[in-house]
């Protein structure tokens, strides 16, 4: 009950200052601004207006007129938003703390200043009412950022739509390769950051794991992100993946490890407790590393080429 | 400011939303009335005076009922973030004060647009408010921070971040949408009920114990747990509750998506059940750890020889410590030898253990067992 009323109060203290100019505002526009729906806006406003059982009841200094699909509002006391609450400050502080870990040293100043500025906009509550434990008892780690200066350089190039020359050492390459990319986006997935980009050498979308980039040099040449591109197109089942014509890697996981895989993939176990999963396959060496991490608890069923490669690699290791 | 009768009309033909409960509406109306009553005064006012501006208080059946209702409203508004002060007017009477400058958002500006913003606000009678100037790079950081928090998938955090950004956007051009289109955090929200965050967040704030059914993956068993919550941590793609498991006395991480039937201890709701240890540091606790570093076994040193400079090998070497006089070797502290041996195997020969002998034997045993899976005849036997 209290939570419902508090949510309504929060929405009203956002809506009223926006509307309190005596002008008629389309309700749909108000709903978009409040990131809610028209019904909710109407319900909130009617909640203030419905006082039929109390002839003496009214909100001092607050006038609401709803005509057709427009609302007009005048208010003396609620024409400005309230200060930030502790919970709101904590939420933004959590985001700023995440950025502070990712950014280059020269960017940290802006983050610290932003934190201080937000602190100055906080409602001054008695100490007993303030949330404790840093960012409201919350903390977030997205994954290996690698060199923060590299991330900053790529983020800057992404914003400026400038191409970048990379030295990139893939998981199985002994030497870095030079690539020229148009960065289209950044994705944090399963504990690592990835740059999603158009690679000029491959003339295709490719994904570069950030902690394997050894050098990133922004170039003067600019690019446009095609309107048809969306980061969603490289997201598959909570991971990023890109290949021109991916094959299929079929792996059977034993009952010893299958429940972890089933939880990650969001699929039910087979009747015997094991699990067979088809993964998109772009790189044979990735497939070998992937199954070896499970030892005898993962078996490649297809393709035969990956089975042969796994066996060959194991024979090589044991003969040494 | 004098009170005015509203001219509310209802000629709307738009669909009407389902009405909230009568008591919820009544509470909202009392809160708004009380806020208006406090904001219209510059000096502390006793309850007897505030009653005149809050119709629901006037309708209260007794002084005791009125006092209880007012106390509850005042505490709930404080919990909402409204800084209502209590001032002793005389030996028996308390007064209540809500200073405009403590309640209203300061007037926010960007450099160079101070005058335009302040003119608009002066007309509305908010002259006492301070001005707060954000530099463009600070505002950019705030918008980016908001987008990052939204991506984590906790509905409470998202609501708080959105609410904060909307307040700032009253005066400033805050745009977090661009960050959301260019950067994506893939949070695995499968199996997480939004109410779980509400329950755990509330218990965390009030320092109350929580009980829940928890499916432990290591044992594949579900048991009822009682936990003192210390914090919520987002690691990689998942949210975890960090807390002390009451039965074992140990500090544990519980993945939120594996919890069911979460309940907060309802006994003495206004009294905290525990205090987190003074030295507890959530960020330090959440520091990324590899699977072989976890657990209660003693840590053992393992020396690994790195034989290739592939991207995977270099990243793996970065997790260990240097060995004096052996630049191709790294030292690891391992609590789970089997997990470590499998991780080394995934490097496909780019790195091999060299010390101690037990680890070398364990690694070779796992490699042999894995090879056996691929021996001719094995598949036929399994019918694969």
C-alpha cells in the first residue's frame, strides 16, 4: 500500500513541475515524459482530484484540469522537482563507480566532479535516514576492461565516428595482426568487454575482445553506422557472436556439468541428466578450447573435424 | 501561499486507469496536503496548525488517532527522502519544518545559461534556491552512468536512476539514450523475479535477515537458507546476494536467479537484525576471482610454463604472478586443483603445469580421461 502510494507520489512530483505552467499538455506527451502509460498518468492525477466524499478537501495551491486528451495544471508548491533522494543518488553513484574503473585517468576528474555535484543536489536527511554502504549496498563488476586508455580511445572514436587501427592478438594467434575497424558499439558480456566493428580487412562485422587489443590508434577518416545495423544482431543467448556463415558445434555435456550449461543456455536437461547443445561455430580452435575446459565431461559430437582436432591435441600433450 | 479551490473537471473521454485502493489514494492525498502545508510555511508549525490544511487530519476521530496518522505520514515521507525537521517549540510542543532549499532541487545550469534559467524560476517564487552548475563533461558522465545502471536489469535501480535523470532533465539536457544505443551490457535476467530485488533491497536497507529456498548447483539440491544480507553485487552477467549464512556462519554469495520464496524477517520490523562486520568491504569482496581461487581449502602454489604467446595464453598468464629468473613461468595460488587443471587444459598446450608434481599428475590424468572419450569405439558404445 505504502509502496504504491510512494510510487504515485514519485511520479506526481515528476509530472507536476513539468505541467505547472498553466498551459494545456497532451496526456500522451506527459506519459512519454514520465516513461509510463496514459492510464497511469490519468490514474495518478485522478487520485489527487477525487475527493468527492470530503467537500472541504482540496490540495492547496494545486489546480488540475483534464479536458479531452489534454491536461492543464497550476501549482504554487510543486513547480520544481524535489532534490535527489539517497536511493537515486546511490543508483547514479553505482553507475559512476563502474565508469571510473573503465575510464582513462584523464577522464576520472569529470566523474569525481559529477559525483560531488550530484551530492550537492541530495535532499539533506537526518543521518538515520541515509542509505549506508556506498552505493546503497550495491556493487557491479562488468569484466576485464584491459587497458583503460584503450577503452577510452575506442569509446572516443565510436562517439566521433572515426576509424581505428588496431593491433589485435586473437586467442589462438601468436602474433598481433593489424586491422582497421569502424567501431559500431561496445558490449559487456559474461565478464569481458567486446568491440563490435566493421573490419575493413574482412569487409564484415567482427568482434574484438577488448583485453586482446594491444594498440588502438584513432584515425582521421570518418564513417557512418549503417541504419540497418543493430547491436542486437550480434547478441546470441547472452553472448556476442559474429561469423559470415557459422557452422554448428554439437557438444554433449555429462550430468556432472550439464546443469550449469542448462542454466546458462536456458534449456532443460535431457532425461539422463546430460545435455546436448548446438553452438554456432566460427573457429575450430575456439571449439577445441571450449570443450577441453570441461575435460571428460564434454564430448564433441559434431563436426568430425573438431573431434579429430581435440584428439590430436590431447595426444600431443600426453606424448610430451 | 494562500490555498485555492481547484477547478478540476472531468470531461475527459480518455480511458480511465483502474483506480488504486481507497486507502492508497487517501494516503497520497494526505502526503500531498502535508507537503503543501509545510512548504507554505517558513517557520516551524505545530501539528495543531498543520491540521487546518490537511482535511484528512481534520476528519480524524480522536487526537490519538490524529497523532498516530501524522507520525506515520511524517516517517514515510522522510523514508521517501523528504527532509522534514522536528523543532522543539516549547517544553511540550514540537514544530515541523520543511525548508524550501532543502526540499526543492537546486536550480541546475550549464555554464553560460545561468541567467535564462534563474529568470524563469524567479517568476515562480523559488528565489531562495541555490544554483548548481554542471560542466558538460560532468553531465555526460551522469547520463552515461544512468545508462549503465539501467543495463544491469535491477528494476529498483533502474527506477531510481531514471527518477534521478528525470529530475536533472528538468533544467539540463540529459541524454542517456545515445549511450544505450552504443554500449550494451548483457545482463542475464532469466529467472529473476522483479519482486526479488524489491525484497532483498528492502532487507538490505533495514538490515533484516532474509530466508529463501536456494538451489545450490554444486550439490544440485534446494534447501531453505537464512542469511544476513550485506550487499547485492553484479558480477559479469548476474546479480548475487552477499551475506552471512546463519546456519554455517560463513560469508557466501547467492545468485539471485537461484532464489525462490524470499521472505524478510517480520519480527521487530523497525529494529535491525544485525550489523555487517566493520571491516567488510563490498567492492573488495566482489573483486573478480577465478573459479580455482574460491572455496575453503588451503591455497597451494602451482607453477605454470607458458609456451606460446597467443591472445588466450597472454590473458591467462596475466592472472598469475611472475617467477623470479623464469620469465616464461607464472605462479598461481590454487584452492581447487581439479578446476585449475581443467582450465589449463582449455589452453590446449599453450600452458602446462610444471610444479608441484601432484598438479602435473592431476593435469595429465584429466587429459588421459578426456582422450579416452575420443578413442575409437567409445562413441559406438554410447550410441552417439
